C-alpha cells in the first residue's frame, strides 16, 4: 500500500478561523482517514458546519492548513477549487431538494450541470443512484410527495451522482423518526463501503452515529476535545467529553446561562417587591 493510500484524505493542521473578533476554531488539528466514516460532533455552535465549509472552500482559514488529498484548499485558485469540489458530495441539512423538480430531475441536476453526458446515459446513472438508496420507483414524484426520510435519501442519491470520493453530511439524521434514522444510518455505512467513499458526518445523534463511525472527532470551545474510535471517545476522562457522550445536563457546559446568583436575585425582597 502506497503512502498516498494511507495518508489522510482530509487533514486540518492548526486551523484558526473566526468572524471578526469571534473565534470559531482555535488551533484545530485532526485527520479524516481515507475510506472510513468519520463523525464530527460537539455542542451546537462549536464550528462543525464551519469545518465543512472550510473543506469545500466556501470560507478560508485565517491561519493553518486545510488539506484535501494532500493539497491546501486555502491556496487553491478557482480552477483547482472547482476540480476539488467535483470530487466532493454534500448532503445538506434537511436535504435541500429543489421543490419544483421531480425526484429524478433533482438527482440528474449535478450531472446536467457539470457534465456533457447524453440524456440516455444520465437516465441510467440517475436510476442506478436512486436504486442504491431504494427509491428507483419514486423517480416521478415531487419532493412534496415524499416523506422526510425519503427526501433525505433522494438528497443522498444526488450527493453521489457524480461519484465523489468524499461525501460530507450536515446533520443527516435531524428530524427523522427512528425507522428512517436507522435506515439512513445503515445506508451511509453501506454506501461508504460499497463505493469506496470517505464519509464525514456532522451529527448530534450520538448512538446511531457511534454505531456506524470508524473515527470520531469532538469539537468544544474551538478546539478538539477528543478524537479516536467510538470506544476510545466513550472512555475519555475529559469532563466535557464525558458530559457530551453521556448527555448530562450539568458539567463544563452549564444548564444555566451565567448571571446573578439566586440569592442575589431573590434573597433581598423589600416590601414584597424585588
């Protein structure tokens, strides 16, 4: 096996990023192993979606390197970035299907937009992708005619239409019932292995995500709080990681927003009025 085959497909090296004076990522370093399912987790507002935007080049790091297959995304010109994006697929939160297009046309859209393939070949590719997610029979339906779980699977078929090497998932399980959630999770795992993909999943659903992930990265306070196999992360003694993986209400992340003490607010009553 060559060094290229074992090198991380995506790597963050001491990445810093923020909006104005508000720091989002503060010296973040981690790797996304090639051919594996990596879960990116952490509290809301911790920079997970920002990581996806940095990989896709929608925003650029203030410092450090975001490397995609060994090349720094931040140093790519427009042509190189376009080429890199052709190798990426993206499943947006809640699917983001085009509401005025059929299921078929939603999946065909990237093929028509980015290739010059003839329509008969596009038809075959679309039907193959829909078959992979179990929805070949739904090709003629509109997005308003499918369930939330089905819509997410249509979006997945669209995300893999161009045969990407990296597929990024932004909250793929949000809003799904238990049956649809389990189906979607198993589908992500199966497609990753069958198609030889590298998958990066941003998710808050810890149990289902840990069940399919090979590697887990947890972000907190702008840094990497833990990374490793699901078992290694569950065994972490870091108080914040322990609170997160055990869904505890109290810990480093507080339930109560900082403010005056209860005694300061309620302990000094004057004439029945605060």
